């Protein structure tokens, strides 16, 4: 259970980072 929680936490964190990165890219694309 502990290992699953850690893995899930890392997955969520990675998705959040990807989401922010995608938003940043779209903002730069709109400006360009």
C-alpha cells in the first residue's frame, strides 16, 4: 500500500508538471 501511494503521488505530480508545461507552450504559441 505504501509503495502504491508513493507511485500514485509521483504520477499525479508528473501529470501536474506536464499540464503546466502544456499550458505554458499554448500561451507561447498564442503569443507567436
